[in-house]
C-alpha cells in the first residue's frame, strides 16, 4: 500500500512480515496492524484525527502527516493516561490533577478550583472503542493481561528500533499507563515490545489496584450512561461525533515501518 504525500510516496509496512488479507477494524486494532490504521486515517483525514486527539486533552504538538495514525508524535505518559480514561468514563474527560485536597490548620478543606470535566465523545463512540480496547486483551497483543481474570482493556505500543515500549490500559475503576525507554532514544533491545517490556509492569500495578474489586464490570450495551459526582460540560463535538463504522479493511504486511523514533502507544506492537 502506497499513500501519496506532499513529500512523495509513503509505503508503510506492518510489524510482521506477512499478509492476512481483508480483516475487520476490530481484529486489526487488537493485533496492532498498521495498514488498516493508516487507511482509516487517510479516509477520514489526518487533521480530523489530530482534532479528536486535542479534544481528549492532548496538548503536545502533533504535525499533520499520515504516520501520526501509528503514533508518530511525542506525547507524554501523563497526557496518554488522561486521554485513555475517557473510554471507561463513557466519553467524559476529567482533567488529571495531582492533589486530592488541601486542609487548613483547623482541618477544614481549602477551597480549590474544580478540575475541568467535559464530554468529549458520545457514549456510543466510547463504548465502541471499549469493545476494541477489550479485544486487545481478549485476543490481541495484550492477551497476557487476561491472566488477571478481571475486566480490562488497553493498547500496546512499540516504536521503531524498539526505543519505546508502552502499555496504557484500564479496569472499570482505574486507568494506568507504563512507558519503558531511554531519554537518549537508545534501543531497548531486539523484540522488546510493549507487550514484552511494558505490559508486565502494568500488570503488577493493576494486580494491586483491582484487589478487593471482584464484582466490577464495564457497562454493557444499552446500560445507562455512567454517572460522575462532578458537573460535566458538554461540547458540540461530543454530540456530533458518531461511532466509527466497523467496516472491513485490507491489511498488507511486510517489514517494520521506517518512521521517526516516536513515543505513543499506537504504533506496531
């Protein structure tokens, strides 16, 4: 598959050197197949992809070129975890904040500005994404996490030359992200993928985080929208955005793509 770009033809490949033909977007997402992701981004327009990322609270610079569909932008772990929490929250984004409360000398709480809470995608879109993120754990690149025997979803990520390994995921009550890498962008070593290097650390944390919560579950289809104990500001984008269609797409495979070293959990493995 070759895409025309202002800088000339762009011919990306998949992590595996194989070809699996036509597949659903659900399967392509679970298996981190690059070509379907790029074809979908090209179809809707890469600027629309970036606009959506900004609604999720991503403030890092995202250049408008097609490899962004594979994570070719430097985005912090802080931003990633905040963005991913939108999905189990039924489309609601709560601005991350480090301090729960500040007490005065007499023990009374000090008034603080509430975090920004707003609906950034519809509940239907959020739940469609939840199906895809749970598929990553159920049958995709993060099946090892199923050992925890708990409702989980998430996404592995591996950058070129194995310089960054990611896993960002969640239970119904906790969203957590792990990143492994060097500030100098050195390789972690051959095959040190997100599933191999980052996922085990995530599992260690989540094993403790979900202890004592055996009965929690993600919202089922048709269930009432999740209610939060904070006021929610709606945005026009949240109401207008529709769930992505589950069309089939083609997957064409070869060697790993030669993209810039990046830090985002959507590329390759």
